[in-house]
């Protein structure tokens, strides 16, 4: 018995990670706002395809300088540390919704960068293997 077209479409979207792919490329497009969006999308899809061939996650659009800037926005007093609540909020600003801090201690820049990189790696786009 057939599962129905809606169920088949859902399976297809899931199997090929289409929602993740569209979310990734639309986020990149809106972040970069290139003059030639079609050429930009072609380049992004080529990068994603290479990652898919190599079975590696697609790199985050956030570079270290962005993470340092994010830390600086929360370290308003310039003391070099932010609270665990600020870490959670900073990570939310980076698109990481479900982070729970294992500690209530204040966090320095080095620790924040390590946590942010780890959490970004967890949500990185991963495409299924090529057939």
C-alpha cells in the first residue's frame, strides 16, 4: 500500500536534507546580500557539493572575528568575562537555540570561543552521502 504523495514528499525532503540546504543557502544569501545572487548561490552550492562529496560539514558562516565581536558585545564592562546567561544569549544570537551551560561560572573569551565553535559544529549543515 502506498504511503501517499505527502508522505513520500516528506521522506524525500528528509532523505536529501532539503530543508537544511534551503535554510543554509537562504541564510548565507541574506547575510551576504551579493550583487549577483544567482552567481552567489551557484558558488554556495558548489561548496556544499564538495563538502557532501568529502562527507564533511559545511563550514559556519561565522568566523573567529565574528565570535570575538559577539563576546565583546556582551562584555560591556571590558572585564574579559561574561556570565553564563550571556553565553546562552550570545549563542542564541548565533542560531544555537538549545545550549545549556554546564556551569554558572563566568566565561572568558578563550572558553567562549571553544564553546561557540563546538556548538556551531553541532548545527553545521551535513548533507547525505552521494549515491
